[in-house]
């Protein structure tokens, strides 16, 4: 209340804090309220802080919600946001567009990434990264927010080493990033997989079959683990929890002898040739078996409420970090709290084995 009556004082206070970080802020009184505009003071004069944002690597539901949160939160600080098209490719090709309040309207519920994404192996080359940094400097974009997985973080860490101010947001369905309990898109992908398991159970039950469902996840089994538990799978096979083929077949024989009508096996990609496994199960276990590879449908779809909230919180938190002058870090959620840490603490770091594995044997 006091601040509203004396808006300039609020601005002065803020400017005092921000000056310490090499930034300068002033307060404007608008008809409805106060707006604090952050500007950067350089030798060439004063200009508004500009943030670039890109999505990179495999798309994930909620990436759009994160971009929306960044744009809208940045607006509150008076920052300008540039959307970079197709991930690091657009950064190198100087393919960027100004994003304002209106350009992200309707994006909260949209799957995929409206900015586009790509994988750019050439970004490992320092000369290519120099072009990217130069393109940002040309437009006075001083901060880059990258949304993606491990490869995206690696690119951002290299840019940080080269002097660029960066922030990373974990956007991948795989949930394979250390330093966060959940990544943006994971919960939606789990829902998609559970929906598929429920449907496959119907037909498996009718035909007395064993259904094998292959999920994505790369080196992380969380998609198979969470969806397998939600879908009541008899077996969950992941990089962290491998099960020998012969043990599966022996168990299935027992299930058959007990008179069970069907079985569900959820397996992370690259653990088995699932079609060959289905054939072997059909030959040896007494269950006829079929394999379904869910593939790219796991990456699509409107983000779940959980992912919309996570993406909105993370996007907004990233802008708060920028206003606090904190860079070279990636955002995470731990025990429902927003956290951040340097890229180096996250990249290539192992994640502890999920406690949910203890549940698998008990409830299957
Ligand atoms: O986004 C991660 C991921 O979904 C992995 O689970 C999967 O292995 C990979 O992407 C496939 O990506 P693409 O074929 O698009 O390169």
C-alpha cells in the first residue's frame, strides 16, 4: 500500500539493487500502476534489456507454455523478447522474431513448439557458436534462454564459457536431466503412454495375450517406470532396471499356469528388439505376444495441467533470475520448489535410481 502511494520510491529502491549488478532501472508511473523498466547502460547509450529464447532438441508438450511465461513475465520487467526459430539453427542463421503479449496468446495449451526446433551437431564447432553470439550482439540481445534437453544444455554451457549470459530450462519428455525432479513434457508423455497401455490391455485381455509396449526415454527409464506403474504392468524394463529375457519367459509361464489372461511389459527403447522378444515369448511362454512401439506420439499433444504449471513456473523463474543478474544456470524443480544450478552440475550427471522401482515388484 505504501509503495503504491509513493511509486518513485519503489523505483529508486529497485534501481539501487539493480545498479549493483551493472544494470540501471527507473520507474514510470502509468495510468493504472507502476511499471519498472530495466535498461542496460552501455558506451553506446541506454537500451532496453533484450532476451532471446529458443527451443531445441526433441520437442515436448509445455515448451510453448514456457515461452509464453517468459514473454509475459519479461513484459512485467519491461524486457523485450526475441523468439529464435528452429533452435540453434535459427541462432546461427539469424532467424529471429520479436515476441509480444499477443504473439504467445493461445500457446498455453498447444503441443509441440511454435518456435520450431532442431538438432544441430555443427553447434559443437566454436566457429559456428561465434556466429551465433555475433547475431545476438548485432541485435543487442544480451541474454539467451534455451529450452531443451541435455544437448541443448551442452550448447548453452559452451556459449556461457564464451561469455554469453544464458539460462536453461529442462524441456524433454525423457525426464533425464539431473538437477530437476521433472522436465517439461514428461507428465504429458506419461499420460499418453498410460492411455495406450489401457487400450492395449483391453485387446490383450480379449485375446489372452502378452503386450509389449516400447517407450522413448533414451538412457532414462522414467517414462516406462511411471507409465508402467500407472498402467499396472507386470514387467517394467529400463536402463536402470534390466530384466533377463529368460526370467521374463519363466515368470510368464507361471502366470499362464495360474490362469492369468494377459500380461503387460513396458520397456524403454533400445533395451530389446521388442518384435523379436514378442516372437520368443509367443514360442516359449504359452502367451501369444505382440509388440507396440509408441514412437513419436509420445512427444505430441496438448500439455497436461501439471506440465502447464511447471512450464509457467520455470519460464517465470528464469526471468526473475535474469532480473537478479544470475546467469549460466539451469532451472529445476525439487520438492515442488524452483531451484537453479550451474550447467556443469547437471550435464552428464547421473540421477539417483527412482524410489518407485521398489513399488514395481510389490504391486505388479
Ligand atoms: O526427445 C528425446 C527423445 O524423445 C528420445 O526419447 C528419443 O530417443 C529421441 O528423442 C528421438 O529423437 P529424434 O528421432 O527426433 O532425433
